[in-house]
C-alpha cells in the first residue's frame, strides 16, 4: 500500500471512529478510561502503529498524518484523542530498542503501549542468569491509556557506582525508559480530575521488578533507526500530539457553538445568537486562532521533515520551532475554546453541552510539561542567543 492510499484510509478510519465515539462520550467520562472495545477498534485501525517502524510492522507515517488522525478524533472527544496520541508516541520506543526486542513486542498488530518519560523510577543494574538487566521500582503519574495497554513504559534514573543518578554531559539526568509487561504494573485509582477524565491517566507503580536490559532504551543517547521519522525529536512528536488533541477540540468547540448560535435566542432578545455582532466577531477570532496555529504547526513540521529527509539531522532552530509551534497551538486552541464557551452563555455549563467538556479538557491539556511555560522559556533562551541545554527539546 502506498503512502497516499494509507493516509486516505487512516483519515477515513479516524472519521469513522469519531462517529462511533460521539454517542459514547458520557460513558467514556464516567468510566474514567477508554472502553476496551474502542481501544481495540483503534488498534485495528492502526492508530497505535502510526509511529512504529515499517520494518517492525508499523506504518511509520509522516508527522502531519499523525497530527491529522489525532485531531480528527479530538473534534469529538479530547480523552479519546489523547489515548491515540499516547499510544502512538509510546510506541516510538520501537525505533530505539534492539531490533529483536522490537520485532517481538510488535509482532501482534493489536499491541498497545502506554508510558511516561518522566524519571519517577530507579533502575539498578543487576544481571540474572548471565543476562544483563535492571531491578526497577517506582511510581509514575499520568499513565494515560495504561488500563488497555499490553506494555507500559516508565522513565528511570540509573544510579552510578557512587549511588548517584548518572547524568549526561550537559548535566541533565540520564533517563532510561523501561518497558514493563502489563502484569508487572500495579494501577492505582488516582484519576479523579476536572478534565480529560476518560484518558485513564492514573498513577501506576512497580516494586522490585527485574527487566532485561534489552527491554530498555534511552531516547536521549541511544541511536534510533536511521530513517526520517526518528530524526524528529521524540519530545517534539509528543508535543505535536498534544497540540493535535487541542486543535481537534477547538474545531469541535467552534462547530458546537455555530450550531447553538443558529438556534439559541438569548433572554430578552429577538435575534438568535448568530445574528449578534459580538458573536460574529468572536467566532471569527476563534477561527483565526485555530487556523493560524495549525498553519504554524504544519510549516514547522514540513521544514523539519525536509531536513530529516535531506541529511538525517534536524537543526536546533527547527527543533525549537517545532516545540514553539506545538506549545502555541495548545494555547491558541484553548483560547478558541474559551471564546466558544463564553459565547454559549448559560448553555455551556450543562453536561449535555460539548462546550463544557471541551473547556475542561483543554485546561487540563495545558498543564502537560511538554507544552508548559518551560517550553516557551527554552525557545526564548535560544532566540536570545543564551547558553541553553537543549537536551529535552
């Protein structure tokens, strides 16, 4: 199957699955995780293999296709889109793992991964039976999609001979991501939140679990497969995924507001909401925020992709711009959602209105570290020419 045909199929599947999610959004939020049948449906559509290497049975799509798929699901439900984004980005570990391990993990096309990069665990080197490995303990937050995952990744610090965590030359911790089998992980019921409730982003923990070294990797130091997709910074892809969720929700919120505005007559008014100049102004502003943000994302992705295809390396200014565009998109999309929510007035606060759900979900998404103020500060240091550790860019 060629790339264009595969893209058309994926986008059609995204639209179809979004249609299946629409009548179940209340169920998803009530459960506080994605229903297992929907997770299997997404896996069958290839959503969790979007960023897996082709040589291991994945789709290895262009990053813009990844953004498009996540965004289309996000137009209906932010939680479902978030689970697609996490499952797809967690599976990028395949490009960093030893080939034999990657082939084994992804032999089943329905396999699903979840994971957290943040180094909340400790991995102590320990060989067993002549096999190198690590004894791991830790507790991680934001375990999105972990309830449906076959494997769960957790970032770990690795103590050196002196007992202190190993560090990279620039001073950043040398984080090693460990791939646990689902049975090795204990899920904790901590996900009682204001928004993105259906992501199932509960805490999880492991205690003295031994994992072979071949089921670990470093996104910061291990060389990935030498193909354009894995020249993209892993954290840049993650930030783009968060942006895609928010861009999708913003489109959904504007569409919901337009439908409402054509029928709702505010109190003491003879005109429907759509006929009011203030509504017209703010809908136009919301559209401008959304379209400009998406255009910025697309432009930065295309520049970085061209560099990856030409030489295999993406310059630091292109990596900076990817993160900046993603962070800006999250903020711009949230602003568009806020405008739509405000225009909806009292109608927005009811559970039956998608505006309240998009509003709550967006304001949780903004808290992710990949699109936080720190991302803007990092970009700002580079624009200002200041010495900057860009390890996490």
